[in-house]
C-alpha cells in the first residue's frame, strides 16, 4: 500500500474515536462561548496596563472567565507566571507551612518538581524541605493508583495537601481521567476532610467534557502554553479552585500584602482570550493527531499508550522504541516536520531540572509550547517518546507520511 492508503486505513480504524472527540469539542466550545457571553467580553478587555497594574480589567476578567469554564470559585491567570512548574511550586508554597505533610498519591511527581519539593543534598536552595515541609508519595500499583494504600495512608497521616497528577509525566502509565481522580478525592474527603486536594492538570484540559475541578478537586494548576492557551498564549499559567486557597497562592505569586491586586502586562491580553476560545477545538486537533501517530506507529510494530481503542485523558501519545537510536530518530523527524526550525537537529542534552539527558523537538511558534507539534523524552530505558500537540490535524498527517518512510 502507498503511504496515503495506509493513513486512510488508519483513519478508518479511528473513526469511532474521532466521532467521540468531535462531540467533546462541541460540548467544550459551547461551554467556553457561554462563559465569554456571561462575562460580556469586549475589546476593552484586551488592553494592557503598566506599572502596578491596579484595577486591570483585562487580567481580572480573564480570571473570572477561567473560573466559569472550570466551574471554580476563583482563578489566578497570569502571563507573569513563567511555566507550570512555577505555578505548581508557588501553589504548594501558598498552601503548605513548616511541619505540614505533602502527599503525592499518584506516584512520582514530574521530574522538574523534585528539587522544588526535596531540594538538593546538603544544599539550601529554598525547597519545601528546606522550609520544613514533609513529603511522601504512594507508588502506583501496575501503573494504576493503589487506592487501598492511598486510602490507608491519607486516613492515618491526614496530610495538609494531597497532590494528584493527571498526566503521565515521564512514566509508562496512561493519564487519569477527571472522573477517576474525582471519585478518589470524594472517598479521601470522607477520611481526611481538612486536607486540600490539589491536581496538576497539565495536558488534560478540554480532553473530556468535564474538568477535575467539577468532580471535587479543591485547586487545579496548569500551563497556558499547553491546552488552555489554544496555541496562541505566549506564556503564563493558571491556578483555579476554592477562593480561600487561590487567595493563599496569590500571596506567593506576589507577596502577602498585595496578592493579585498588582501585576501589569503592557502587551495586552487578546491572545490569552482568543487562545482560550480556540482551546476546545485546538485540543481535539492535537488529540486526533496523537491517535493517528499512534495508529501509524502501531502499524509499524511499535507499542503505544493509550491504545487506539482507549480514551485518552491528556494530549500525549507514548510510543515505546527498542533502542535509544530509534527514539532519537523519531524526535528528530518531529522537528524536521515542524514549521519553525525544521533544519535544526535535536540531540540529547543535560536539561535543567531533569536527572537524565533529555531530547526535545519543539519547532513551535511559541517556544516550548506543548499544544503545538512537539515531542520529548529522557534518554533512559524503556525508550519512550512522549508525543504531544499539533495545532492542526492536517499538519500531523504530514508527519505521519514521513514516519512511514523512515520506519
């Protein structure tokens, strides 16, 4: 068969999944549109501010918009937050105090979070541990949440913050659904009602009809250059949840006396509003592309996660290779098929915050934007490529043609 015929067959195999994804896109697009109309979004909301940024209506209304979309009481949304790692870290610093216990119940946290939580050996870097915060994690059991162990640990130790990570990070598991995490949170709240249930929501927004905040999470955190920025947000992150918790985070975002009353952004907010409006469509374009890449690589004999007949709860498709060289070639092909820096050749390097060398393809309009066509992986066995993003499905079809030629 020709490459075109193979891709058409792969699309036919995915017909049922694509119809399901179109339904999600419509549901979420209507939800976002309703939030825009409820908040009477006007051109004036796009204007930037300078200096202290007091009474910045664009900033304040954007936060209200996120709360309505995510079904929460309050949100902090800012281009001044550099990345999701910073947003997660300042949320933890906002919620935790010396001698408090932080417990991760979905296994290991993402690689870049470890130093923020546990610091470096014999070195004071201002980590949570350096400030006297305790940390424990409950390992996964066969790549699933060990519910029995989690319930027991939370009941006995009553942690101040229970952390749940929706996406897989650099593990071999699949993402957890909002409903699955919500069901666990509801059980845990009966055992430890004073704990704060925090979800790392990165890569998961708009992949389902409902967000984990609608299922009982107290506070959720994510990046604007991933799903909710719709490929247009140039930077930033959000924190959304119960008002009393978001206000504590705001005091770490700036300082305790100012909270979110300050923070100007002279360039203006149009791209953040427009990005959120585009997000339901863009996320489903990325998801469809991830399914197609998975089906093509499965045709070539490689293992994928999630499987083509399974629902995906984040925009990531994992492809497992036999050797590091095969993995590196895949990442390099992603870069080659990118609109920006297609002539660059990614190589493994010592990326800040990661214990292993990492190879990353990100020929993106917004540097490092994971909602755009991108792929990254640590160079360690098993050799798993974490493929994500794609602003248009057609772009990812172009990549698939090249994958068929090279594997």
